[in-house]
C-alpha cells in the first residue's frame, strides 16, 4: 500500500510539472505577441517621424537655396571677381584703379592691403621712371660730350700732323745747309765753328726724331698707318740699329755703353721691319734719356712661341706706381713744369701701338735706382 501511494504521488507530481511548463509556454507566447505588437507600433511611429522630418528639411533646403546663393554671390563670388579683375589690370600695367569691397569685412581688409600694395608699387615705378629719365638725360649729355671730345681729339691730331709737316720742310733745309757749311763747302771753318755746327746737327737730329714721331703718331691715331708683315733677319736689324745709335752715345754720353746680346742661330721673325726698328730705337732713346752711366743692352733670344726682344738699362728706374701710365700718350714719369728730362711723351705710346699691331704685348719691369727693362715677343714663321 505504501508503494502504491508513492507511485501515485510521483505520477501526480509529474503531471503538475508538465502542466506548469505548458502554462509557462502559453503565457510566454502571449507576452511575446503583445511585445511584438508594441514594437510594431513603435516602429511605425519612428518611420512617420523620420518621413516628416525629412520632408521638413527638404522643404527648408528648397526655401534656403536661393537665399544662400544670393548671400554667397554677394559676400564671396563678387569680391573674388573684383579682386581677379584688379589683379589682371595690375598685371597689364594699370595701377590707377582702386579696389572697393564693403560687403565682407575680411575681403574689405584684403582690398585695403591690395590697394596699399598697388600704391607702393606705383610709387616705386614712378621713382624708377624718374631715375630712368635722369639716366637717359645723363647718357645723352655724355654722348654729346664724347662727340665733342672726339672732335677735339681729331682737331688735335690734325694740328699735330699739320705742324709737323710745316716744321719738317724747313728743318730739312736747315740740316742740309748746316752739313754743307760743316763740310767746308762755303769756306774754311775753325774748330770752334765745327763744334758748334756738330751741336746744331745733333739738335736737328733730335728735332727730326720728334717730328717723325709726331707724324707717325698722327697717322696711327687716324688709323692710316698699316703694318707690312714680312720676314725680319734679327741679326741684320740689331746690327743696323747699333751702328746708327752708337755714335750718338759716344758723342753725348761717353759714360754709357750701348751693346747688343744676340743669341746664335735665331730664326727670322714676322713683322714690319721699319716699324720694329722704330720700336727698338724709341726704347733705346728712352733708356738713353734716363741713364747717366753704366750700360744699355739690346737683347734678342729664342723663347717659346718666337723671339724675345728686350732693351735693358742701368738708369734711374721707374716708380712702380708709374709703370701702368708710361705707355699713355703725352704721359711722363715727371710731368711737372720743372722736370729734368725732355720729350713730349709719345715715344712709348708709339711703341705700344706698333707692338700691338703685331699682335704682341710690351712689358716693363723696373724699380727706382734699379734700371728698367722693356721686352716683347715676335712670332716666327714656323
């Protein structure tokens, strides 16, 4: 009986448990249905709200677009167009237009800065234009002055040439008659008279050299003197020069010895014989003037590219600061009115011109009390 009672209790408990489970499922399903219904209602409300909001926004945008367009055009696009137009005018050279913008404070400030820039730019250009006009005026005056100087220089050259010609003719006559008298053709003369006539002939010779230099200078200055390039026998040239100049040294400066130093086997050089001879004689005369004792040596030696000619003396020398000026026309180391040495300052100017006509360069090395050396190089045929 006890076993059957326990079985009955077990069966009854099982059924109650199953009933409770079924009841729980039913109530859960009903609750889920109501929850789903409520959620559906909520979603419907959200979509209605979303659609209403979207339509309102779109309507507002449609209403605001024209207003925003006008605002953007007035405050941004129009100022930018004005700035662009003024920039184009400035780039084309028009700096007189003022940029006016009042619709926007930022653009107004930018316009003020732009106007200041164009103002300073215009002022700078006006100033440069004034400088350009002044410079053009100065250049015009300079050109006029240069033309006047050219005319004066031409008048000077013509004057030198005319005076030299006028002096040369009577001087030749004087020289002829002095030599005629010195030879005794017009009667016997004593020793004092011979000495006086020799002095006169020496002065006439120096004057002839001066006139010849003036004539040569005027021709070279007028570009009328050309070089006749040929082959020059260096030994023949040097021997001829020493033969002509040595008697003058013996007569006027016996304490100064003139000699030559010629390297053996020198090739012939290319140049104008007479003009190169004139160069060497001018250099010897210059050395003669500033050398009171010692020696003057004419040198010819082979160097790379040709034959180097040099005239070396043991004279008083030239100050270093004067060396760059000695080749200028009418320039003297001592240009004061109380200078000890004569001449008009053309000898070395002629030397430089002739040497440069031979596409060569005349160089000078010197020092006070150390003598002077002039040298230049002439090309050989090969």
